[in-house]
C-alpha cells in the first residue's frame, strides 16, 4: 500500500473513531476518564469572571499553562441534562482536534455540576476584540489562519456550524484559532454514513446560510457549504468591523434580506486595509445563494495564498475609524438567478 493510500485510510479511520466517540458521549452524557483534568490541579484567577449566554468563563492555571475555564449554567434538572449532552458532544470532538489554528482543549475539570470545559487561555481574546486594538494588523494573514482551521475541520469530515468572529480567538502570537465547537457536526458522507442531527435552532441567524434559514428547512443541518457562507461574513467582519446586516435590528428582517438574495455592496473604504478586487471576489463567491455554487475551502485557500504572495504589506493602511463608517446598503447576489 502506498503512502497516499495509507494516509487516506488513516484519516478515514480517525474520522470514524471520533464520530463513534462523539455519539457515545452525547447519547449517554459521558466522556472517557482520560478527558478529566483533576480539579485540584486547577486554580481560578480571582477577578477574571466573564458571563456568556449559557456559561461563565474564568481565567485560571493548569500545571504551567494559562487556561480558560468555561462553566455551563443550568437552572433545572432537565436543562442540565440537555447541557450535559451538548457538553459531552463538544468535548468528544474538540479534545481530538489537533491543528495550529484550532484552540487547544485540555479536557473537563469535573464530572459533576457545574460542567466545566478546560481550554487554552487566548490572551488576545476574540477576533473582533483583537481588531479593535490592532487596527494596523494584516487582516489577510488572520483570514489565512481561519481558512487553514476550516480546511482541517472539513478534511476531518466536520462542519463548525457557528462560525463568526466571536468564536475565533487570537493567541499570544497573533494567530487566529477556531473555538466553540458546541455545534460542530459530522457532515453527511456517503461512505461513512455520518449524519448530523443539529438544526438551525442552534445556529446564529446573521451568519447562517439561506438554505439553513429557509422556512421549510426545519430538518436541514449545517454543512461544509454553509460553513463557507458563514466564512464570507467573517471576512466582512474582519474588513469592516460590523456584524452581518448591522443596520437591521430584527432576526426576521435579516432572514428576509438573505432569502431575497441581498448582499452588501463593496465597502471601498476597506481597500486600503487589504480588501482588494481579488479578496472581494472570494467573498462574493463564498456567500452565493446556492450551496453548490460556493467554492470548497481548499479552493479558497489556494486563491488566498496566491493573493498573499502578491501582496505588499508595506502599502497597507491603518483605518482611522473602527468599525468603518459605511452606508447600510445591499444588492442582490449577482451569481444567483432571480
């Protein structure tokens, strides 16, 4: 057997092993004992508590490393059971991901409430927060990091399912890493018969692809193509500092705009910070209305590497205002039929 065939077989077996482990952990609300980080070996740093939608996050220490301690809240026994299933699924997937652009997961710190996930502490925080501080950073290099992480996930047969700047963290070296794998799923594959179960109920409306938002899509799950769509909006965030459809307040209004095939006009103010014709073309390809019209992440990676080779970082400018001041307007998706 050749090296290429061996490597392909290894990746296939690894994907299937992670899938089976995820299913076991989620179904029974358990995880392997090797995932457990002894609570006595963890120290919370006082005064570092931040509150999220469903969890509290502390900074702490584990051995010689700074870690993030994500404690999931649950007000009722039934809610705890649901949280436990989601928690065990996230741990089962995240623990076995190994890539420079995936935030490292150490494991879990307790088998009892509160459920606590232990991961690397990313000193520069979320990508959107980092861009507010580092306005002059080369944004294409950060996007390259995101693309590399997504390519790795898709190669593993996984979809992220909730891609946005808030779920991308930046480490001490300024490297962007994907995080928050609570909605990560195995994509359907005709050879492995992996089928995802999560639907739009868990996703984030503003970044969700039209096929996910469609009113008749209650059983539609996130896919690699919907990840590509969300990635386009991450690029929008990186180059403008605005969330998708920032001018619209209601989720219903966003859904209407997306299903009407409306996309933003190009913000020319972002040209000086790296949003060239070629980069804008990538964005337009990735947020196309029809899933099969979007490029795979490997193609995006090839295009981006070519652009970076041609780019002269010395000509990049620092935005004087962030987020950019742009007019809230949108146009129909030019690559989709009316």
